[in-house]
C-alpha cells in the first residue's frame, strides 16, 4: 500500500494543476504589456467625433461661409504642421477632419491699433460729405476697431490680392448711396497700391462713373438705381413722391449686364420714402401718400417684389448671354439717429456697441431677413446653371453695432467753427471714409476667395 503524499497519480495531477497556474500568473504581465499599446494606438487614431454646435448665429446667415483654413493666420498653420511632424516622425497622423464653416455675420468689434489702409489725404475719390477727418471731426478712435467673427479670423484687406483675383473683370456696384459709399471705400483701399483712372462720368452728383485699373485690366463702375427696378424719383418740379414699377428692372444698369462679371446690389433706405407702386400697368398701392386715392400697403412687400424682379432678370439675361456672373446683395445698413436729424448730437456715440448692448430687431431685422431670403430663393432658381454664383453680403449686424462711424455734423466742413448750434444737419446713415464700411469690403474679398477655392488666379 502506498503512503499518502507519495508519487501516485493523485499527486501527479495536483502537481500539473500547480504548474499551469504558476505559468498563467508568470506570463500575465507580459500579455498586458502587449495588449496595452494596441489599445492606446486604437484610441489615439480613431477617436469619436464630437458634434459641433455654433452659437450666436443669426437665422438665415449660412451664406457667408469661409473655412478657417482659408483665413487663419498663416504663421499659426505652419507652426502647427511642424509640431505634428516633429512629434511623430515615423507615424503620420490621419487626415484632419474638415473644420466647421465660419460665419462672418456674428462677432464683436475689438480694438486694433493698426488703423485703416488710407486716409482723407491719400485717397482722392472720397465723397466730400464722408471725409470726416478733413471736415474737422476731432475724435479718431472710431478708426481703430476691427470686426472679429466668433468662429474665425477676418484678414486685413489685401488690395493686391483683390486686383489679382479680378484681373480682366468688370465689377459694378448698383443701387442707392450706400452702394456708392461701399464702392468709394473699395476704391480707396485699392488705391493704396494702384491708382484708378476715371474713364466715364455721367449724371449729376457722380451717379454714373467707371474707373479702370490698367495694370490688371479691371474696371469698377457705380450705377445709381435706388430701387433696382424702374422708377421715377420725386423732384421739386414734379410729384412729391416716388413712382416704382415693380415688374420692370431698371435698364440704366440692367442694359449693361452683358458686359459685367460681378454685380454688387445695395438698396433699402429709399423704400422708406413716400411712393406709389405700379405692377402690370396699374397702381398697386402706395406708402405714405395722404391725399392720393391709393391703398396704403407699406414698403416691406414692395422691397421684396423689387428685389425678386431684379434677381430674376439677372438670371434670365445671364442664361441668355451665357456669360458667367457673380451676384452679391449687401444687406440693409442701419442708421443711428437719436432724435431729430437736425438736432445737435443726433448720432453722438464715439465707440461701438458691446455684444448684447444693441439687438437686431424691428425694421432693420425685417429688411435684412427679406434680402437674405430672396438671395436664397435666387440660388435655388439658378441651381441648374453653372454660370451663377449668388451670395448675401450680410453686414447688417456688424453695422448696427457701429453708431460711432457716421459723419454726423461733419458731413460739412467744420460745422462748429462759429460755436455749437442747437440745430445742425446730421448724416447718421452713411459712413465716414475711412471707417466701419471698409469691413464690408474685407468680407467681400473673403467671399471672392472662397468662390475661387481659396487660391488666387495665376
């Protein structure tokens, strides 16, 4: 009989079990060390994307979208790329996810000590009433602010790049005095690198003009058309109200569409004036026309009809000619009157509004909304025709926040040379040059760059 604890079958089996357990615990750490790098590798290269949620976004403002890669400071991009390469010389990272689109509509004004590209002395095309410093405006703080969008960087205007992108092109600004104000801002910014030559002039108060930049064979024109559609303006010798024909585009500018490569439209303020409206050969109604036998219908729907007629005419004529045309609509620019237009201090502010201090509401919001909606509708109408690019240059909110940028009493030279007066004519609608309106053209350039894939034409 064998003794307990000997070398029988029972003990052999027990010894094998101990050996298996010993081997398992011995090699477990090595297994963990092998699996852990694989898990970290998987986590690093295949992280789950997080949803993007924009904030402070105006409804219907998706049209001004420029990716940060096209407008971020180049130094930051180059430094970031070098850091990735040095940190992972052997393992190349996966392609970056596309950044969320950038909306230039929303942002805030921040101080900028660099100042404007030009002044009232260096630019000779400023309308006299907007040359605020030359007329004695004493404060200059309004010149040292920049628009900072919430989601991206708005580059400083590059006049050479603008001229290169629009080489051999004909550009037209069409509309009321705000279209002219924007045009003169652009001319001044471009004149910092190239002097324009006035090649055509017609009409009183410089309402029809054309300039040429010979070095780039580019022309820029301005067409006075305060309604875009056919209209008869009130005058001292005629009726004391405007007449608008809402189903007929104004041929004073539309007749030249066959030669235009880009059209920038800007209207709004003239629709606030008394007017009688016609459609289909008969009177449709009027706005503020006491004493006339017409139905009061206001001006909101009239503005929409006029803009719709204009954009449809642009689409139809461009289709017929086969000439590619870029179209932008500059949205409504708010005024900043505080009381009567001829009261001392009608627009007295010397700094921008801070975020949340002034809301976009009422007439300003409604005018902007209609213009954006009509641009989106025109995009849909022209989606099957590659010869069109539409956008709304949505500057309403950023302009609303600049009550300090108007000429005010300095629309005339040195209005207080003989002392302060209780009553003085003020301009709280147009913009000083240089001034906040230069930002409109900075955004215009970014839209053009996006249309060209972010690259300049060679």
